[in-house]
C-alpha cells in the first residue's frame, strides 16, 4: 500500500519526489504485486508486462532531459522508483534499473544524433537498453575484455561473448564494450563502446535460464559473431570504452543496485516485524522477548543506515557535487547490510522462513543478486581504499557536473 516517505528523507525529497514515491507505491501494489506469484512459479519465463507498464509511466526516461521526452527528474527520483519497486519485487526493480544504466551512458556519451534517435525511444519505453561489459572469462575485470571490434571501411565488425547482461532479452539496443586496440595498449585506451541494435545479423542470445532468484529478470548471454555496425554507432570516442563503462557503473549502476538492495531490505524488516508481533510466545509474542527484539532493532538500524547512505549519495549527484566515493560506498553498504539482515530475518523466523509460499525466502535469494553487478564488494573496497589513500584518478561525478549540458534536475510544474 502507498506509504509516506520517512521524515529522515524530508530534506532530500522535493514535492515531486513525494508524488513519485506515492505513484511508485501504488503502481507496485496494484500492478507488480499481482505478478509476483506468477514470476516465482515460472522462473524460466522473462517478465515482459511489468516493463511495459513502467514504460507507459515514462519511468525509463526518469533521468532523460525533457527535450528528448524524458522526465528530467534526476537521480533521487530514479532512486525512489527503483527503491519502491524493490520493496514489492526485486526482479521488477532489477528490470527498471538495468536499462537506466545504459540510458545514462547514451545521455552522457552520445552524439547529438545518437541522443536524438535513441533517448526519445527510451523515454517512451518503446526501446529498452542493456549495457554489455562482463565476459565469461574476464568477469568484472574490464581490462580483460576479449570481445574484439575491427574497423572495416565505414563499419565495425564485433565478435565475442557477453555474460550476465541485465535485460539481455528485453533490450532493443545494447551498449557493447569491445577491444579495438592490440593487447599492449592500456585498457584505458584499448576499448570502445558501440551501440548495437538488437536484431543485427550475428547477434544471438542464449535461451533464458532460471537462476537462484530474481525470477522474471533476464541477465543472460549475448553472442556476437561478426556483428557489423556503422561507424556512427561508436558511443563516445574510439578508445574510450573503459570510461563509458566505468562512468556508467559508478554514476548509475552503483546507486541503482544500492536502491534494489534497499527495497529488499525494507521488505525484510517489515516482514520480520509483522511476523514477530504475531508469533505467540509465553504470555505475549516473540516481539516482546529481549533477544529477538534486539535483533530486529539491529535490522532496523542497518536498514536506516543503508537508506541514508543511498539517498545522501544520489542527492549529492543531483546537486552536482563530487560524490563517487559516496556512490560506491552506498552500493557496498546497502548490499552488505541487506544481506546481513536477510540472514538475521531467516534465523528469527526459524522454520517458518522456509515455506516456498512465504516471501522471506524470495528476499533471501534475491538479495544475493545485488552483490556482483556494478562491481563486487571487493571492487568497491579497492576504489574506496584509493579514496582513503588519495590515489583516486578521476571523479566521474565531477566530470558529469562539469559537462556543459549538465543541469540540476527540473522540478516538474506543480
Ligand atoms: C543480477 C546481475 C546483473 C548484471 N548485470 C550486468 C549488466 O547489465 N551488464 C554487465 O556487463 N554485467 C552485468 N552483470 C555482471 C557483473 O557485473 C559481474 O558479475 C561482476 O562484474 C563480477 O564478475 P564475475 O561475476 O564474473 O566475478 P569475478 O570477476 O570472476 O570475481 C570472482 C570473485 O573474485 C573477486 N575478485 C575479482 N577481481 C578481484 C580483484 N582484483 N581483487 C580482489 N578480488 C577480486 C570478486 O570480488 C569475486 O568475489 C550482472 C550480474 C548480475 C548478477
């Protein structure tokens, strides 16, 4: 049911954020919740109805400037939508966030022609995007990318494999990062990002397979066998693919995944509190006993910490402040604390946690999916150590704010 944003977020949320919060809660209750059972019972199927409905609301255009038909509502607004969807379904939130990462890449790195062509389609939700960086062997090591792109006249020919690609089976446009220089060239200059339309000859996808959780969300394998794209499909400059991938991951991917963890975390706390208050023990309920109560308090503490970290970080981004470390830390903290609470919730429920019709086991499974994407915990901590040692090479949030086209989000008319 629709909720009111907590007082802790008062200074960060504008009136239009409040409206989006209410809209997202109502949407989740009316349109996502009834689909959850089907998604859970059909883990081999990809959910297509929810993204269609989100698209009708313009949610895939939440950060897109109004000149391209977007909401131009910014990063806090984006976080509200993902967070509120994730309270009801991690998979629905994952579908939303996975396309919002490459949308950011096209916004920040696209030529005027590319933006004019693709951003209105994203804003209208007629074309979803994916970003394809990870590979079977390289994993999270971008410098190890083996997919190659060779220039042949006015075309680029791309060959390789991409794995765990969010919305692999829904996207009409894939942002593919490939190697365009010999192995001795440093990765920072050896990779290039390309816009690859779904349906290009040579682009195939493996059949969607069920995973541990996030049923309904596709994060599959793309195979590119001599896929030809015109030179105009280079996103950013040739040799700047690592920058496209890293900036998109830090500015969009990390807060997005943090928001998914946050929504699941909220559901964990609510479910556990409700259950403890109803579970009889001695003359009262489990919620009256000091030890379970203490553990629930620890869950609430972790949830509040994660919520503050995420909303503070994205608010800084909307303000044009330097906040890479905050975005990275928020992703790391939000996942880690939610995963801790998931274990605590399971233990507090004991045997009652294990029923397949009870949602707790879904939250426990789904929260595992917010660890790897946009950098595993180790990757986040490597970045944060560089921050502590004053060894940070670039601040993508400063870079974004310095862009001539950067403007704070536009509050919509009242
Ligand atoms: C739900 C989901 C959605 C995803 N969406 C996308 C997407 O849209 N696009 C995309 O391109 N990818 C996506 N990914 C892939 C994701 O980015 C990778 O899973 C992630 O980068 C890690 O790669 P890997 O899983 O192969 O692990 P590996 O990189 O093989 O890592 C294995 C382990 O080694 C550790 N490790 C690796 N390198 C180091 C190091 N240098 N120092 C210390 N420890 C290290 C890792 O932390 C991890 O514990 C998604 C993944 C999931 C699960």
